[in-house]
C-alpha cells in the first residue's frame, strides 16, 4: 500500500494518490453494481416511453379500420404501417412510394389478415418489434452515454466551484455555447467543454478519431481554445495534453473484456504518440472493475504507464480525477 506524503498533497505525477490508496479502492463493490443496473433499467424505460406512446397513438388511429385492408386508407399512419412491416427508418430512405406500398400490402396480406379479428393487436406487436429493435441498438451504448454525461456534469461542477467560466459544444448544432446560469441537463446534449485557467486554454472533446491514432478515443484534452479546435487540430499530435478511455458498462461478466479493449486502445495511443516523441497523459475510468483488473490498473499507475484512473461508480474518485483534468 502506498502512503500519501502529506494529507491532500502528493508527488507530481502521482496525482492518483489523491483518491486511491491501493488497488482495493478500484474494485467495484456489489452495492454499486446493483445501483448501476437499476440506473440502466430506469434509463431504458425512459428511452422506451416515446415508443410506447407512439404505439398507443397508432392503436387509437388504426382502430377506425374494421378490416386490415382499410388501414391503407387511414390518413397519418402510413409511416407506422411501414415500420410494422419491418422497414427501418434507414431502409425507408432507399425506397420509393411504390416500394413502401408493396411492403405494407405484404404486411396486411401475410400477417394482419390471417390474424382475423385480432389484426389490430398483431399490427401493434409488429410495430413494437421493429421500433424495439432500433431502440436496442441505441441501448447497447447506453452505459457509455450515461457515463459521459456524468463526467460532463462533474467537470462542469468542478469548474463552477472554482469560479471558472466555460463554453460547451452542443451535439446537434455543433456550435459552442457560452456558460449560462441555468445549465440544467446540458450534459444530455454536450460533446465538448472548454475553459481557461491560469491563462491556460483547455478544450475537452468526446469521441473523436485522431487520424494518426486511427481509432476512436473517448476523451481528448487539447492545449488550445475551443475556437481553434477543428479537423486540423485533431491531426496535430502536439495539441493533445491527455487522452482517456471510459468504460461505463456495469455488468461484471464483461468487465475483463472491456478492460482488455481499453488497455489495447491505450497502448495504441501511447505508441502513436511516442512515434512523434510525445508523451501525453493517459487515464482510465471504469464502472465495473474486478480484482484482477484493479491489480493490473494499479500496477500501471505505479509504473507510470497510466497517469490516472478511477472507479466510475465512486464519486470520491471521479471528482478528483476531473479536478486533475481541469488543472492539467
């Protein structure tokens, strides 16, 4: 076990000792795993609510039909009928009107008419199957999205407590927005944060692929103003201060595999920068960390392979790591 030099003060380059005393601190406790599963379940239910509402609306409108053949004559449900036919939004973009009508007729002839008087229930079930499949694709990355939102909110809180103003990059418009008094839930649509501290301009961007790295990196901290961050900045390794991997998955069954993926990504980052004679800070945050993972992460911290790490489920670890990023 490493001992801190003084309470609250650690040697430069070993800032992880602010929130970690040993590998044991990195292990995810059972209570945090349980809480993580509950949080994911609630988020999935929230994401499914619009689809359930759409299905109810479809049922109300489609109930005008006494026979499946009458569905095509009901105004305002053709898009839903196409979905029930198994055509995704992406696939629909490649179809003309005749193709779409053909798909809907196939739905009516092959599935709704054979259902007899229960054709309305059959329609709703098939609508939900297609919409649910699309939702499932989004849900597979839900843990990562929630983790990114938590990091964003923690960084924003760290900046505000320090009295540092910030700008944030709105994901839909891709525009930088200045800090406002009411910043509730901006983390839901944020993909970058920028600030200035001690005359040092810093910009953090999520999920980009530096050309010289060749793979996506979860978090990249740049040594420049948000005004100068663009595709040319991404190409220049000299602008990068820190890069990190974030694994928000909470299921212990996949923890070791997620760490294996993250470790490979971090090793690739180091190699790519070393080719330029550069050594930016490297860090890792994980939600589900097993004992074997914790031992390996701790070894990398102690040997300076990793510069910082934290268990994502522990606020007392996430906050110091975010504070470390803000002060780099």
